[in-house]
C-alpha cells in the first residue's frame, strides 16, 4: 500500500491503539487545553499530547444532532482525534475508527490521577 494512502484504516486503528497503550503506560503526557482552543459542541475537556518532535495529537468528545426526520433529532456524542499544531489547532481529523472513545477514557483516567487516588483512598483504612 502506498505510504501516502489517505484511506488506510488499519494504520489509523494501529495509531489509536498505540496512543491508548502509551497513554496507560504513561509514555505520553496529556494536558487539558480546553480554555485555549475552540471546538464546536464540546462535551468535555480537550486534551493535547506531543507524540513526536513537533507532532501533536488532540482528543475530545463533542455532541452533534442526529436527525431522525425532517424536524426531529436527538443529540449524539462522538470522540474526535486530530493531528494538531502545538497550539491544538486541527491539521487533520482521523476518520471514525474503533478505539477513539477508549483512548479518551484512558486519557481522562491518567490525567485525573485516578489510580493513585483510588489507592490512596482505599489505603486509608487498610483495605
């Protein structure tokens, strides 16, 4: 396959899987940039990570209207993963591949310091 193939879904999936694994293993440091960027219909924080020299990734959740009829819709949520500049501005958005929501969940888990919080809280009473 041509290395410039824009339709290589397997490569995108591997990319997301590696981001997920590297996040959980703390090889990637994510920062909340919500107050420094604009995205339409945000449904939570926007996170940025530098993955290579001068290469950045942004992940966030947003809401969109899912129309069921001409005049009826309901709100759905979706997770976006973008290649971005250092300021978090989107350069290219990955298409809808599996693992996007799991990546965002892993980022939130790590950024919130959930594991240490659980361990510290549970350790208070020796359990």
